[in-house]
């Protein structure tokens, strides 16, 4: 028999749709809620239980992921008018430097492309270059259509906003050649064998296998990291965070600053180049 919480999740889904939330946001909320429902089982929903779940999350996930999941739950509890079940998110100190063990370098990116080509994973080969050369989200790949490739620009609707993404000429030529080889004549470029749009799950699993082939650490190889690679590369060349925020579709420039964060080693080299240190033997 269908549990009450599952029925409420279905109602919440309809509420999110009516609120015109992005499809990726809806999927993320529902995924978090279904995971919570499985963990909860037949236990009564109350504040004590959600606090226990918060503790469980803290042992299993990074703080930012914990807060993201708690945000989904709190939105659900607000919808149910169960404010008594809501819990506070974790306070996280603002990071100054990027984590080097998660930062994908350009050299590693090139190794992934080499591995994709050598192993005849053409779709993945072109997909990675599309995200990395435009900075689009993986959920926005559906906007990369034959028509967009021919015109050199894609119109993307995300989080209630519309933005125009310019596609590099070389990318357009590559994708046109790929579509001709794959006999894709209209609609989305990146599709499965059954003709459906590739989704985050498809890409995630393909990337994990590709990371092993390329000898690149798995924790660095996930879809959103190629968007980060675009942002860091663009910012290194242009040093225009406002323009970058527009390209990425960020409403808040502080979000963009996270993408352009440099590693501690890069900052260390910058400090060294300032020339404000000298060895004792250089003292006159």
C-alpha cells in the first residue's frame, strides 16, 4: 500500500511544476525526498527523526551536500505545513581556495578526450567538448539541437530565465559532421540509441568508466566539473567576472566567484612573484 509520505511527494511534485521550477530542480528535490522516505521507513515523521537524518547525512556527505539535501526536505515540510519538522542547515565557513583534489586540469581534460576518441566513444567525446567550450549545464544539453548548431547559437531556458549561448564555429563544424555520421537530422544532438535525450545518469556512468580508461582520478570526473573548467579558463583569459556570470546564467555574481576560485598552490606562486621576500644573504 502506498505510504502517506509517497503520496505527499507526488503532490509536492505537482506543486513544483505549477511553481515553474526547472526540471533539473524538480528531479533533484524528488530524488532527495525518496531517499529520505526509504531511510525513514515506517517511523513517525517528527523533528527528532529529521534531526537523526541530519546526523546521518553529516557522517555520509560533505557539508555543502548536506545543506542541499536539507534544503529539499525543508521545502517539502513547508509545503506540508509541517514547520515543526524543519531543521537548520550547517554553517559553512567561506572557502578561499579551490580544492586541488577536485580541480580538473586542462591536461587531464585532454587525457579524457584522448581516451574517449581511442575507445570509440564519439558521443561522449563531442559532449565533453560542448560543455567545456560553452560552459552550459549538463541539463541544458537538450538545447544543443541541429538547428542551434546550424545557426551557431542556442537559446536556453533555465530557472525561469532565458539566455543565448554562442557556439564556437569549430564546435559547430564538429557537431555537424558528427550528426551527419550518426544520421541525426533534427532535434537534439546528444541522444541515446532509442532517440531520447541523454540524461545526467547516462553521462555520469560513462564518465566514471572513461576516467579509468584515461587514468584520471574519478573524483575529478563529473559533468559539472567541465563547466567549472570552462569558467576558470575563461576567467584566466578575460578577468571579467561580470561577463562570465552572464555567460554561465548566474543571477548572483558570488556564485560565479566560486567557479573562478584558484588553488592554494596558484596563490602561493602569485605571492612569490610579488617580490616582497629576499634571502638573508641579500641583506646589505
